[in-house]
C-alpha cells in the first residue's frame, strides 16, 4: 500500500472516531459518517479494519454505553428512560437490552449497585479517618 494511502486511511479512521465521540447521541451509521467525511462506507470500513480494534458499530456501541454508565452514576435524578434518550437510543427497552448485554445488569440495577458500593466506600473512609469526598458531609 502506498504511504499516502495509508496516511489518508489513518486520518479517515481518526476523524470517524472523533465524530463518534462527539455525536454519539445522533442516529449515526457507517454511511452517515462516511458521507460526512466525503468517503465511501467501504473505505471507512477498511479504515476501521486496519487501524481499529473494533468495528464502527462496536465503537459507537461502546461510546454510548460508557456515556450511559457515567450518566447513571453521576446524574442520579435523571430517569433511565431519559438516559437512554441522551445517549442516542429512541426506545428505552432497546437501551435496557443493550445495556444489560454490555454490563450484565439492567440500567436501574447498575445504578443501585454503584450507589451501594459508593456508600460502602464512604463508610470505610469515615471509619479510617479519611476525609469524605467533596460534596459529602460527615455526621
């Protein structure tokens, strides 16, 4: 393969990853991202095969699930159905199935488990005389 072809394909891959990272909330497909980069879907697919460890779909899925996990833990007041919407899923049931496939727990159970483990860590810190994390009050 020619050096400039290799460099162009790597650039295409990196730009596609950037689009996925910034716009994962939108209904992205391989064809949509390829069109945004003035490329063909097959060329983008080749770039992912050559430089990525995941396919385009796996990359998008992983980004959405990571964002969902962060939202479930950090934004406790947001309902799970709204978290689904915020990370690009239009149906909460589809989101719940995808989340369960990724993490082995439903989104609600994931949130409960994270909150429970956080409470245990805070209790251990208090017993050990360590300061509480910011935003936590000691009683």
